């Protein structure tokens, strides 16, 4: 069943620029480097305009036919490894182990992504969200494939860790059901990134424009450690079920367990529903950053844990 949706683009994407010219090549932005300040992030969420709250979602089979995520199967540089299989079955809880952090809610579980197939599905969901309102554009399918391929590699690179920060790809998957077998790509319904970073010397919030030495260093002390959330998206068929909210809660709790006292996110100023959601969860606008973000039309929000 198709329904009208409003897409909440919390910040302009940092990963790719998509030229109008079909012959042009998609350009990847520079990766995080040792002395680079925190970059802006991309959060895309879609909210059904016909529903007013997470709790009012009607799961009746008579009223809504369950949609299935269509993840394209093609050979690419990222998915051609011998261990990568599009038909890989969702691992059982026993196979994953009991020591892994997880948050169970309803029919879903939020946890860290572990398999390449989970990374790939997370990348594809981000591509779908990014191009959701531009389905009629020329060559959009090619752009989505290129986006997903590059984002897959970027997720894996970030997950291996970078100097001055660590990044975790969080996914929400369907709960294990007895006698029901699902592939990994059909079990993942949502994703986001949680980064643990340190302020640069002189900064009081991420990305602050301060006068710094040519070779400024990362201030590796606990008071300067912070969490940063980005790239949140949920599959269309599973929206309005509290998945985004619970993934955010899981990310914040994960940051707290890593001795983080502040978690940040960028939000576009025109996204009133998004602002209301974060503020309900305790995020507050960082007023000191507002004047520096006027040009980008974004707010920096902070949650003190």
C-alpha cells in the first residue's frame, strides 16, 4: 500500500555529490582525517503524514500489506568477496552470542552490525532514503547503486576505527521467530552510525570555528570526549513503529557506556518534526553554534547523558 510521506532530511549528505549530468561521475567527499574537524552528517528519516505518532501504527493485515525490501543483487567491488552472500540467512541469537549489547522492542532488536551483508543493507537503506523523493530523476537507479557501493566501503572503513574516533554501525533487525528463516538483507529494517570522538584543542562544541595552530591536535581527555549520531534511516514498510526512536535510545545508552557525557546531532532548521522528536528525547539546541551554522541552515543539538 502506498502512502504519502514527508522526508525529514536533517542535514545535507556529506558522502556524495550527484551531478545532474548523467555522464558525470559521482564524487566522493574527502574522508575523515587525523586533524579534520567534525564534519556535518546526514540523517534521513521519513514520517507517514497520515499517522500522528509512533504508537498509532495499525499492524492489521486487513489494512496494510507488508512490504518487502528490495535490495539489488549485482556484482561490485564491494560485494564480490568470497564471504559475501545475498542469500545468507539471518544468524540466530545463539550464533551471535549473549554478550553483545542489544535493545529489544516489539518485534525488533537494535544492535551493532556484524556481517558484511548487514553493512551492505545499511548502505542500501541510506541510498534509498537519500533518493526517496527523486525517484523520477534520470539514471536514479545507477546513482543509488553507486551511492550504496561507496557507502558500504565507507561504513566498513569507519568501523575499523580512525585516529581520534571510533564508529559503530547500528542496525535494527527483525526478532528471531521459531521455524521462520529470513535472509540478512530482509531482516534489517533500520540503521544509524554512532561515532565516539574528541574535541580539537580550543573547541567547546564539534566543528567550532576557532583559531588553531596549523597542526592542531586532538584533546584526548574524558571531558572532551563526545558522541555523534548520523545516517539514521528506516525502511518504508517498518516506519511509524518506534524504530528510529529506539535506535536513538540504544545509541545514547551505548555512548554512556563508553563514558561519553554529551551526544550531538545536526538537524536542518526547517525540520520541525525532527526537532520535536530530538527535544522530546532530551536534546537541546547549542545556541553558541547557531550563528556559525546559519549558512548551512542547520542546528547543532546536544544531549547531556
